[in-house]
């Protein structure tokens, strides 16, 4: 391992941070400003009437809107202000596991080349379908949820200047947090590449990626997304698409998997203080991710095979 490895990794990390930061900074800034306008309240009032479809009260729209516009921590802050049953909180947790931070993570996915309609259909589709199924299947969970000591971190900010400053601060912190994770991650990946450990790792993961319908060079992206999250996993994916020859098909399949199941440690543990069973939450995400990715890969391969046969017949 030499200086070139560190330089290459640092350069890759800075480049990735810049690429993703151009999405994260403006989106975080705009959404932070929107929090202090009537727009979020208007969105909540608009979707509240449809909450009964998912077995939720109208006010459940508050954490769902906060979670999708902002993040899971904001959603938890919204949940803490409501009195709901364990079942209702669990349904919200499952929905938000599939669909949260939608603006930032969608922007990041688009940078990789995943189509917008794929992202939105998968994320919102899984959130709504899972809620309907859980509401119909689970007959228990009627006790009022007892929340632990969780703070939502909200602050009262008044005046245009302080609101804009707060938005800039949150946006800058978002990019800084990204850099703190992505730059060391890219350096580590570069070290592993130069030591030929990535090749070994990819071979070990080959049966898993093959089961999911992807080639073995997609495995680093999957593991990164599973551990640190969709946005940070995208940083590895952007590099993989450019340097490792990961196809657009495999990138899309990897993103479909990670949409359903990413940052499994953090996104699961943060729901513990809400008094809901988190182990079923984890397994629901993992099983749905596997089944969905395998199904999409199967039909995608069938379509490609049919097109190939048609081309052969034409000759």
C-alpha cells in the first residue's frame, strides 16, 4: 500500500462528496425552509383523509410527511406528539422504512442513472402495500404505545434571517456528515482494491448477488448500502458504475434491493424507543427486498431473452 492508494481514495471520496453534495445541500436547504411555512401543514391536511386505508388515524399523516420530506428522526419527533396504538406505530415504522427522506435519496438515485418512476413506484408502492397487508393480517397491537426518552431536536425559529440561516446550517451539516462517511469509505475501498481483497470479497458474495439476479461486482454496493444507507451506498455505486463495469441493469436491481432494505442497523434500532417490535420490522424489510429483487430480475431476464430470440429469428 502506497501514497497513490491514499491519493486515489481521497480524490474519489472528494469527487463523490461533491457529486452527492450538489443534491443533498439544495434539497435539505429548501425542505428546512418549508418547515416554517404552511406548505407541510397543507400536505398533511390533504393526505389525512386517506389514512384509514392503512389502518391509521388522520393525524398519522404528520410523521409520514415529516419522514418523507425530512428523515426518520423528524418522523419520530412527529410520532412522539401523538397517542397511538402499538399496531399503528408499527405500521408507520414499516411505511417509513420503505419510504423516507424521499427527496434527497431520489435525487441521489437519479445521479446513478436509476429511472425516476422506478424509484417512486417501488418506494411508495412498498410503503402502501405493506401498511394495507399489516393492517389486514395483524389483529393485535391494540395497546397504547409507550414511548421512551427520545428527543425530536426541534427548535423554535422566528424571522426570515434566522430561518434561512438554520436552513443553510442544516444543509451544510448534511454535506459534512456525508463527507465524514464517504471519504474514509472510498479510501478503505481503494485500499481493499489495491490489496486485491475486493476481488476475493466479490467472489465470496457471488452466490448472494447471483441469487438476486446481479453480477458479483455489485456486491460492494449492496453491503455498503445495507450498512450505511442508500445515499452513502450510492457513492460506492457511482464509482462502481464508472470503474468496475457495473451495468445499468445491475445498478437498478441493487437500488431496488436497497430501497427496501438499507441502513438496516440504524433504521431498525431508532424505532426501539417507540415501544414496537423491531425484529419483525427488520425481517419484513429483508424478505421484501429479496423477493422483490429476485422477481424483477427474473422478469427482466425473460424480457431480454425474448428480445434476443426475436433478433435471432430476424436474421
